[in-house]
C-alpha cells in the first residue's frame, strides 16, 4: 500500500536519507513538510513503512521527485520500482525532475527519465572575512527576494522558500547593486557541517561575495556546496576556493529541462525539493 506520510514519518524519511549519505539539514524534514504536506508518500507492508518518496508540484508543469528510498532490509523486491511508478502516475503529464546517484542512472532511464547534467558536491572549510556591503535576507523585501529566486529557478516557489529559509540556524545574505538584488544565498546546519543553498547570483563575482560572507559565519567548520556542471563559473569558483569534490548526482527530467538559468545557479537548493 502507498499512502501519504505523517509529519513524523517525513522525519524518518530524512533520517534514512542521512544514512544514505545525502547529509540533509538538521531541520529539513519540518521545512519540507510545512511547505508541501501532501507531497510525501510511504510504501507500507504489514503496517510498517518500507519505502519513501516525495513529489512536489511547482507552478506550471514542473514537479520534483525526491526521497526515493527503500528500507535496506526490503531491497531487491521491486518495492522501489512500484514507488517510482506511483510518483510517475501522480505526476502524469508534468515534467518531473529528480537527482539520482550514478549507479541508479540506468534504472531511472528505463523508467523514462532523461539525464540533463551533473551536480557536484564540494566540501570546504569556513572562515574568512564578511563583505560589509552584504545585507541580511530579512532586510530585503520578501517579494523582491522571492521574485529573484523564481527568475533563476524557472518557477515561483514561495511556500517552499519561506519554510526553507526560515529554518532554525539558517542565515541568508543578499548582494545588492543600486538596491537591485545581484545574488543571494543561505547556509543551514546539517547532520555533518553546514550546507550552502540556494546560492543564486548574476555573476561569479557576486556569488563569491555571498559565499564568502556565508562561510565567514562558521570559522573552522565544514560546509558543502552543490554546483551544476553547466555553471562553469561555479565550477571555477570551487577550484579557486580549493574545494574538494565528495559526491555527485545526475539531474534528470521526464521532459526537456526547464528554463533554469543554470549560469546563475552556483549552489543547488536541495536534492530533495529541487
């Protein structure tokens, strides 16, 4: 049986994601559920949750598929395939995006996903100076920040953004030029270290300014940044900062990739929500 998850079960799903090495934020489960409580599904056998998935719908035809996990002791029985089929049916006619680990790419391809590009996870260490020209996210009109995010992401996602950026321990910094946003980013505490995302900017210079401001808040602590390989400026920035690649995923869609401004995406928001 496949059914909707409870809030507590979403917390369990995020715990499973951590055991798979995805390193979610400490408060991601609550933020995800608050943003889209009907987007999470549990596969149940004999009263026990054995698999999980999420499918978040954004305005237009874009949806995002995440948290595709089968409990380790229940793998190899076709449970994961049935969950993917459920998600594809729920999102029928929509363009469903997902991030998958490399060894699962053949499986996703058989299910109708098309690889678009790779996201590279880099690790660095916090510290350094904070540019005094950066402003806190709370000092920028919400409508301006949300509109900037939507132009880059390719769809408005106000509910997700409000929930995600207001997580406990999250810091948001914004770069402005003549009162116009040129970039913004967020850093949040994770199971291991901290994660940067989103990190959206009009240029590598603005992205670096925001990134350095964010990591100045965590001297000596680890942070992680997920960069699409289509963003050559982002990959160059990782090299400039001597970041080490530790993980990668393939971004896939069931239709053509949406009109995301990948050259503005210096850090992916979330592998679970897009």
